[in-house]
């Protein structure tokens, strides 16, 4: 299917002339390209009124100047999406494009001005009736906000619903309605406050590893590290942390769609454009370092731990990869939901979850996953 009419024709970037830079690995979209020749497709979405395309161009120019380190990325620059007559039209177009890319095993990387475009990414999976996990790296939960509902409300109210789990990384308590936190808890979702991950960014790796959709609002980044957003905050995730989170997403074979949103495309900040470019570079590098790992009965390369709980009443099963030190734990799937939730039988975790089990307690991550399957 050709998507030429979906994108602006005047988006031309000046690729770096430096030999060996990423500019040599970027192909501009045309009707002749075959999606199967690429690993990533970059899509810009600006639903505002700006016609300059300046910041989008600046980001791509910065990307093209960076150098790959031991990898040769296959990058398709699809360009800037033509603004639809309505938000719904834009969402439908993005869902169609994402579905086609996913079918060709290409990762859509959507760079947009509003976090609500996450709905379109979810709809791409909805078309294939795939149950998915979604992780939002954001300073708010977006579940509800008084009369103004967040994008998660729209996803949750969609029927039939294919969302298994929603995780938030980096919310700030004073920006979050307590009712949202209460609702997230009732739905057995995961929410990690900024203070919980500060100084322990590695603890977020299992959260990101378990998600097909990872959406990053640049509002989550500390304003001194990124100024080209709409809601500048004195506190937030640091630039190097957001790059690390991108790398976690890239290392996970489950990650299928990446969104970077809440970017003010009216900006002319060279430094901010470079941060977006470095985030993309971290994703490219991490992708080519992926190791396909999923423990099962006949797996090799894993250590299996059986932990007895409640005086041997039942057992929890943990697996640890001897190659990467990554952990998983088994969650029993009720027989009637065996087909629907079979890929959620093993969920990513970490050593801390194992330690909780050895102290005769159920890890929160295990309990929430089990309750969602009932």
C-alpha cells in the first residue's frame, strides 16, 4: 500500500556529508520503497498550525550527524504526516500506517506534538486483535483529569478492549489527581513516582521490557535538560536517564511501537533537537544488541528458582538469564483464558521481586498480573 498522499512533499533534510555517519543509513520515503528493507520508520506528526517544519528538519539533521557504533541501521524517513481534517482522521491514518509497518516487522518511531497520538498506536494493535502492554514515561497518568479525560481514558473505554497492562514511569505526585492513582490501583496498573526511580533507573528495565508500546512525553524531562515542550517543569527525568530508558525499550524484543511526544515544533533549540537525536541513536544501538530470550520448559541458558510460600502451600517460579542477568517469573493463567493471556504467563521482573518471594511474600508485580487475568 502506498502512503505518499499521507505525507508532506516539501520535507527535505540536508543529510550530513560526514563519511560513515547515520546520514548514510537514512532513506527518504517514496512509493518505490519496500518496508521489509528497513528496521525503523520515523514519522513526524504536528497537529498544530506551524507550517515551517523547522524543528523536524533540525532533528533529522542532528540524527544524520551522529555515528553508529558497531551497527548499520536501516532507517526509513517517512516524513511529516499531513494534518487530518480532525484528530480522529489523523489517528486513523497513523493506525493504518503503523499496522502496515508492524506487518512488515518495522518499528514505527512516532515523533509528535501531543501525547494523545498514543491512541493511534493502540488502535494499530486493536486492528489485529492483539492484547498489548503499554508503558508511558510521563509526569502525569493521563487516566482522567476532571472533565478533561486523558488518552488512557479513551483507550480503557474502547470495546472490545485489548489492553492487558498499563505502566507509568516518572509521574509527579503534585501533578496527579489522587483519584487517578486510586483508579490505577483498582485496575491493577503500575505507577512509579519520579522519586522512586531517581538514582535507580535500572529498576525500570523490567517495566519497559514487558511492553509492546512505549510512549514518552518530553514533559517528563527536567526543563533545564529540555526546553522544547509545552509544560516546562523544574523537576523531572534527566537527559541521560531518558536516553537510558530508550535503550531499555530497544533491548526488549517486545517493543513494537515507540512514541516521543509533547514536542513544541516551533522551537529552534539546537540542543533539544540533539537530545531527540541522541534518544533515537540509543534506540538504534539497543535494537541491534537485542537478545531473543524467553524461558520455557526446554530453555537452555536460564537458571530456574522455585520459591515455596505460605508453608509450602504454593510455589513461585523464577527464571534468570545467565547471559543478560534478566529475570522473569511465572504467573498461572486461568484455563479459560489460556489462549488470550498465554504470552503474559511469563512476566519480566528483577532480583528484588525474587527477594520479596524468599521473604514469604507475593511480589506486587506478580499479584497485579494474576488479578488482571481473573
